[in-house]
């Protein structure tokens, strides 16, 4: 490398140290003089030291750079233990780790990895500056949410890569890898909806809560809002609007899932599901305008975490059964058997039948039209079930309101389907 390039690399090593030193110096700006382990000057020199040592090590055996890092780490460790004697209550090692990173980034810069070094410096700066927000996040997070994240990572990062990507069962419809990938996709969508509800809270209103609740589980939201409507009759129109929004979101969720798995089939479903979504949202708007409590901002949604490992496994098993049964019934009874299965599936869930129909249509086992009809039948049945849940739990005005909205939605779907 020429001298100009060398100065650029050493300048970057120095700049990284200065950048991290400014953050550390600001964090300990209230500390008495001489009580800090390292400040802006020390960090700048550490970055430059890492760069200079990498330059010297380039002319020596490869182990030289490693020995330099070990020696620097020993120096940092010694300074840390000396600091503990002065301030025994300060047990943290964040600054010490930042010092080691500064040395490494300086060495990376001189070795020619300037973009990586610069990005590493910025990321390190961001992590160091987020102490309070990260601590507040840890304090607010619930164990059930932490467990859900772990489970989600377990089924995606650990389990998914080891599953065989090959077809088994009737007509090769059961592919363990693709089947589990769908489980991960559904679980992720549900968890995103749960997090959105948790972050948004009740302040932004029942409509937005209904949207995110429909993304996580429209049936669970319907049960929750029906109970709330029974407890607070004055809010029934408002809560019915939230249920209608959740129902509309379910149609969009179906379209999203099918669109990911089978874009051609999604185009067939776009018109009926889009029309049903529009009518359901119109019903939600009418119910919202008819609310009695204009000053309320909604009620908190008492939903538990919609995702855990047991739920994912059950969904995978249910999806596998639906896939196998769909292919077999299609062979035995044609489309009529497939439609009967879709109706039965819609009593409990629409995601599994939507996935199975999309996969079968993509494989050519059934036509796109038959698959789309099966998905719509499941959506119709599931919508009726949610209306029945409200009638069974709350009855009264809320049941009438949501019943009219859902009846108009289903009728619209039938009309658009027959026209097309």
C-alpha cells in the first residue's frame, strides 16, 4: 500500500477510537477527574495502537498480531482490577469490552477492511449509547414474551435447516421442510401481531387493536371483545367495530399467506376477499360512528401470547393432516370432498386450509379455481363461527350489530364469486 492509503487507514483507526471515546467520556462526564478508566484520549490512542500493531505485524509472523491482542487484553484486565479496588461497587465491564473492540477495529482498518471497521465502530457506538432504553426494555419484557422469542428461534433457526426437503405421503404432498417453513411463517405473523398489541396498548383505540388482534388471532379477539361487551354494554357498538376490523384483517391475512405460497391463486382470490374486506371495514366504520361512548379509547385486550412451541407443533400436525386429506379426498370424491373438508376446517382455523389449498394448486393436484373456492368456503364458515361466538357470549345489541356486518360481508363474497 502507498503512504496516502496507509494514512487513510490509520486515520480511520484513530477516528473510531475518538468516536467511541466521546461516547464513553460523555457517559462518565460526572465522574471525578482521575477516576475513569479511559476517556476520549485513551480510546483514540487504543484505536491507533491497534492500527499500528496490525501494521507492524504485517511484516512479522501471523501470530504476532494475536500476541499483541493478548498483551493488550492483559493490560485492560489489570486496569479493570485496579479500578475495582477504588470503586468496588462498579462491577460492569462494558468499557473494558469497548476498549478491546476499539483495538480490534483499529487493526481491521489498517488490514484493509475499512468498511467493516467503520460499520463495527458505528454499531458499537449505537449499542453503548442505548444503555437506558435497553435496560427499560428488559424491565418491561414479560417471561412469556421471552419464551415466545426463544421458541420462534428454536423452530426457525434450529429445526428448519435440518428437515428434509422432499415429498412424502399421498402424491408427495407432505414436504417436511416446506411444511415447517409455513409453520414458522404463521407463527411469525401471529407474534408480530401480539407485539403490536403489546406496544400500542389501548390508547390508540379499539379499531387499531382489532386490526392487530385479527393479525394475531381474530377468533381470540372476538372471544375477548364479546366478554368485554357483556361486562360493559355501553361499549358494545365500539367493541363490535373492533370485531369487524379483526374479521376484515383475517381476509387480508389469508390473501397474504396465499400470495406468498401461490401468487396465481392469490390473484383469483383478490376480488372476492378484497370485496369482503371492504364491506367488513364499512360495517366497522358504521358501528364506530354509532358508538355511545365517544370519549373512550378502547379497552385493553386480554389476549395471551398467541405463539408457543406446542401451538406451532399442533398447527404443523393439523396442516399435515389437511394436506394429506385434501389430496386423498380430491382423488376419491373430486371437488365436493375438498369443499366439505374446507367447511370443517373453517370451524376452527382458516390458515391451515389456505396453506394446503395453495400448495395443492401450485403442485397441480387441484385447479386454482377449486382451491380458491375451498379457501372462501373456510372463510365463510369461520366468519359465521365468530358471529356465533358473539351471540353465545354477549348476545343482545352486539350480536345483532356484528351479525348484520358479517351477513353483508358473506353475501358480498358470494355475489363477487358468482359474478367472476
